[in-house]
């Protein structure tokens, strides 16, 4: 049985068309190059035969293609040579002429799926109110932050910084749907929501983003730094722990499988964006059972407690980095 998937590079935007043929023969191509390789499966290992080096990017998406095609079974990839030539972080996986990388280690590597903060840029501490915290990186409207293919739903999930002019129509439409404003309470005019987005883009502790399925806008996420947020007093967060608010604005993008992949993408982005982020927090209304129930499917998430904001009673949901990658996310 032939299986096809399509990957898109976070760095270059290049599309990679992947076809799995009978006998585990895989064809991978972009606009200018094409390679064929065979994979031998044994237990949870995929050994790659007749590997051809094209470029580092091509090789990285070859590895991604194998983990995506066999996401239910393959936890390690073996090659008889290093698939990349210009990344020092891959040297740790090369033993003599044998290259071996497991799924968890591959998932944690930077600059494949996400924009990463430069630790040197945040060396300065600043004060927000009574809280001392690192200076936060700045982002530009429309800037791409994350892009990765999710095999369970056969879709590529991406996050980019919101752009008021380009995203206001969707933002207004979503907030005026009953299943959204029941919890967000932002069923307001376009001008009011324009101001909301513009204010958010000026706030250094928060990143307003648009989530996309296969490059189509379907939701809104606010990623924030937890220490200086209003959530900060309710838990002992470290300097680089994050939190987020979100809405999924299109009904066809809801459902357990979609939301499961979305939450995995959300966590993956946060943990890749800054390697010092150990915890990711959510604080939905305590009566938002449709969201809270997803914690039961995620060993890396836990319902820590309920607490009272001035405007709502909330549930504090926490996801930790170590468990996230150990459990095989974001592939499964």
C-alpha cells in the first residue's frame, strides 16, 4: 500500500513530497532533487540503506519523514554515515561510521521546526513591577515561529506572530462565535479587537500568534512568560517557564485527535524556542471541562490545582519538558 505525506521546511519553506512504496522503499523529492532509499525495520529500529546526501536540510527532512511514516513503531534510525555535514550537534550520534539517533533526541534538536532564542540576548535582567526577570526577545508581526508535520492528523501545524492587518478578520470572526466567547468573553467590535491585538504585540512578556493547519489560519495562541505574568504569584515558576491561552476558531479543527496534536505542537514549540524552559502552564476556567479532560490523555500534563483569579476560577495545568520528550512526543 502506497502512503504519501508532505513536509515543509521551517527554515526555507521548501516542500518535500514523500512516498512510501511497498517493501519500505521511500522516495523523497523537492522542486529540484529526488532520492530513493530503502528502510529495514527491526523491532523499534529503522536501518536506512543506500542513503544519498543532498544537503543538511534534505537529510533532516529525510529523518523526519521516516519518523513520521512509522510514527507508531520506529523509535531509532540507523545509518552507516552521518546524514548531515554542517551541524556540530549531530556529532554526538556518530560512533565510528555508524550514525544512530533516537526519536526523543531528534525531537529536541533546534532550528529544524522552531525559532530559538539566543541565550546571549537575554543576559540582562529587568524589572516588571516587583518581579525581576530576564529581558525577553522581540518578534515581528507575521514572523514564523514553528512549523511541523503531525502524522496522527496528517497536517502541518505552524505558529506565526499575529499581524493586525492580515489577521483581524479571522480574529474578529472567531471571537464572535458562541463556543469561543462563552469562555473568552471578547465578542467585541473589530476596532476593539484591533486594539486588543495591537496592545498584545507591544507587550514584551507575551507573543500573540496565529495557529495554522497546512498554512490556513484556524486558531489564536498567546504565549507568555509566566514569571512576570498575573499567573506568576500562584506558582514558583523559573525565569524561562511559559504559559499560554488559546482558542481554536474552526469547528472542523476540534475533536480529540486534532486537539491532542495541537497541544503537542504547543508544548514542542515552547520547549524548542528556549532550551531553558522546563514548564509550560495553562490556566483555563475551571469549568472548561472540554479542555481540562485532555490532560488525562497526556502523561506530561498534570492538573496541579484550582485557584482564583479576580475574574475567574481557574485550573492550573502544567507540562514538564523531561516527561514530554521521554513519552515520545510530538510524534505519537
